[in-house]
C-alpha cells in the first residue's frame, strides 16, 4: 500500500518516509556491451506525495541524505563509482585523451592584473599546477614575485584561492579560501611585505564582494550565520548580512553594517567606490539581477544608509564614480541595457541617461581615466567602445577577432586598464590598454601546443520549433570542414539565468576537435545573449522553449550533414545538466550519448537545499500550482520514459557540491538504472573533495573530462588516436 502524506509534513529521512523495497534495478542488462553491468542495489521507498491533486512518487528520497553522514548513501556512491570506473577503464581512448588533455593544458595562464598603489597583482599557472599561484610586480615591468601559492593550503590540491583583492595601499592581500569546491569561503589577510598571514580569519562567508575601506585598515564582506551542526552543505541559506572587519581584530568583534530581518531571503553585496567615498549595498532576492540599492557616505561616522534605488524591479551594475556621481548599467526602461547616472547626494532624483539602449546588449561598463568603456554582446561576441562621461562616442577598443573579452577594471584619473581576449581555439591573451591614448599592448600571451589556424569557427542560425532564430557556434578542424562529412559531434547548451555562452577556450574541447570531432554550442533562450526578452522567453512557464531550442539544434545538425544518425552526444552543466536530462526524456531517439553534469534533476524539491531557493526566479516555485505543473512536466527525475531506448548516459557530480547538491544526480541515476531503457549504459561518476566546479584542481578536471569525452567517443564512433 502506498504511503500518501501531506508534502509539507514529510520527513526527510528514509526511516520516516515509509517501507523500503528491493530495487528491480539490480538486474543484468540484455545481451549487449552493457550486459556485464550490475548496477548497485538502490532500495526504493514506497513513498508518494499528493501535490495539488497529483500523486508524485519519490522512491529515492533517502539519497538526499548527506553522503558524509549517512552510511547507506556513502556505500551506494562507493558501489556506483566502482561500476563506473570498471566500465571507463575499458574504453580504448581514455588514457590517450587524458595524456593529450594534459599536453593541451600545459601552457601559462594569466589573469588580468589588478593595480594597487603602483603594484600589479595577478594569478599565473605555469600549466599543470593544480591551482594558480598569485604573483605581484613592483611597477609594470618589475620582476615577478610569488606571494601566495594555494598548494600550501592543502595536501591534495583541492583547496583553492577564490576571490582576492589587494588593499588600496598595496600592503595587504585579502583573499578567500575555497575548500573542496564548496561555495563557503574563509577570508584571510596576507601581509605582502613579510609574506606572512596577518592572523585575521573570517568564516561562513558566501556570495560576497571583498571591499576594502580607503585607508586599508579594514574591509566589508557578506556572510550567513553559522549553520546548524551537519547542515553546512545542505541547509538553505538565509539572513545574509554585511559586516565590517578591522585588521588585527577577531571576527566576533566585526561590526554589523547592513541586514534586512524583514526580508530574510534577500542577499546583500557591498562595494566601496574607487575613491573610497561611498559604500553601496546591492540587495537581490534571487538569481535575477533585479535589485535595490542603498548608499552611505564613508565620512568617518557609522554608515547611515539611504535608498538610492527602491523596488526590486530592475538590474543595476556599478560602472564607476566621480564625486557624488555614480554611473550604472541598467535594464530600467531598456531591456537590452543602457548607461545612466545617479547622484548619491540626491537619491530621489531620476536617473540621467548617458548612453541609450541600442540593438546590441549592453553587458557591462567600467570608468577608466576620464572615459567609460562599454562592452556589448553582438550575436554572443564582445565588442567594446569608449564614451565620455557625458556619453559622447570616443572610439572603439580594438578586438583581435571573434571572441570574448573580460576585465577592464580601473578608476577615474588613471587611464590604465587590462583585459583578456579569448576564442574557442585561442586561449586568453592579456592586453594593456590606455583610454587616453588608445595605445594597446600585450601583457601576457601563452605558448601553445597546437596551431589555432588549424580550426575554424562558424556561427549559423537555425529555426526552433516556434520559428525563433537561434544562433549556434560550430567549431571544427579545418581539414574536417573541407571534407564536409558528418562527424561525431558534442552539442553543448545551458539556456538559463541570463547567462550568455560566448567564445572561450577549453583544452578539453580542443582534444575532441583534434580527433576530427565537431563542437556545437547553441545560444538557447533563457540566456542573456539578446537581453531581458531572450531571458524571459526561456524561464518559468516558458522553460519548454529552451528544450525545444536544443532539440531543434540537434535536428539541424543531423539534417544539414554536420553529424550522422548515431554520432551526436549532448553535454550540459548545472542548469545545462537539467537541460540534458529533460531533452533525453523528451527525445531519446536523437542522441547517442548524454553527459549531464552537476544537474538540477528534481524540479519539485530544488528549493529546499542551499542556494536552491534563489532559483525560483528562473524556474518558478514548486509551492505554486501553475509552476508546480510546469516543473513536473519536464523534471528529469520524474519523467523517465519506461520502455524507450535511451542514449548512453554518464551522470557526473561531486560530493562537496553545495550549490546543486549531489542528491539531484544520485536520485536521477538511481531512477535511470531502475527503468528498462535499452541496452546502453546509464552510469554515475561521483568526484570526491570537489564541488560544483569552481576551484577544482587541474588534474581532477583533466581526469573528469577524459572520462566524459572517452565515453562520448565510444558511443558516437569517434576514433581516438595520437594527433602527434
């Protein structure tokens, strides 16, 4: 007999949820290459919840328990990893791909420098270092000096240098330590002169800016209260607060600067303007950029905040300041973005438009010297231009080609800035740029183990189900393009949270291209490529548009001869993992292999863990009936199509992922293995001492992608060979 219980009262533990039954997944697949796979037993709960008149089974609720604390979950993960590793070890191209990825990763990688009192700070990875050390130069052409090596923070290389910021006087480095890929941060301070830790330590920091005061005596940061015991990696995050920490004191003495107890679901991010005159707090409710702005003068008195922007209706990105004037990029009255100016001393005044909206999307801006650099997305590639502080055109910033630029940090009165530029087959080169003279020079560029001219990138447009034109990048080896023959293809997508997929270099993708494979990247609705309307067309009740766009991309690639009938694999991470899970359920016939990574797979419970509550901005709320029905219609965990032939599936996640908790992938993989879905394997790979992706050591990245792409190669027919 089923256990039907009210959803809100359901206990999270397996013991409280109902009887446990044997899982029919503990069987041998039919005669095939997958016949030797014996999936680990995954007990099924006889658990059904009634939601808005719909009975929703959740047989693998017990896999939501923390893998660190629940022996049953830990044993299941261990058994699954053993099955997966045994299968992957037999793939003929795995070791060769790993070695080639190591070679392609083995080049010097710089970050864009940050300047503080004549000192230049940047990270530099010589190639295969697990984490990139931080370096400093005294003056632009001074000798390079290592000041912080993350290798000293842990034995296994899984502890990373995350966010960092030098003090305005260049004496100290404030940096965030990220352990095992978690979103939690611990803040520390380094005395640059001595190279020693200053002794300051701040815990339970998450989703925080690092904002020094102008005197370099302390800094502002955001954090949550310490979670209850055992809840650090699963509990929902609420009551975000801004604090001020004075150097040389303990965290318990930090001054609470800003909080909103009447709005415990708001997050707060603090910035200090470049001249140190103003403290700006941006408050958001979820993943949308819509925000309120609060401003306080930093005049030696306790900050007294006034509302600069009321109502969470639009996004606001600070571009720079001069005196009391603050420039912002906003989508207020401009869904593709415009540049406006506000006055901190007259917060009730209307925004003054500096640069109006135009056809391209205004992605960001930065005040450098006496100019503002405005960066636009033009069909998912970067173009950058200069305007005066009053918005008059002042020239273009030359871009080396079709690609993505980032950086452009700076401040009023200093015309020097740096930016990076990269493409799909060109790693980042760092450029120095002067906004007064227009002079541009190379600060750092990599030595490569391949020739970028051996590859070609095309951008095409294809029709989605409803006729909407969707852009897609297609990257191939030059000789493979000339042959014009179908090739094993990796199709990647994301489609959510206003995130744009722009050209960027990936050594792992290049390894696939070298073998003669094709990479396709679709700019689906839900992203930010064409502004607010494009985002809105793929969120909430419109989420099915994203899946339709991706399915249409697959159909286009096949219909136009880019890939063959049994040569297409799909890949997506996080929200893209959800995308892969959803389209596999809807059109399993289209794909030979699927790689859903760290995906959101249970759309009815995503809001109950860590950062999940923020995602209702994009997905809608499972607690609202209309949203619930839309979510249930595509939730990967709930819509597995029994009796249909599925592609080969390799699910990937990590045990310390506290953004999309691994329970999503655990439950989804167990459900896949419990259904009759044909002869191809359905495996899960669980990384240890790793999280959602950030801070993952280089060696673990290489191992993960060698496994994923060897798996995809096996099922799409890509012949792995030594390109040398």
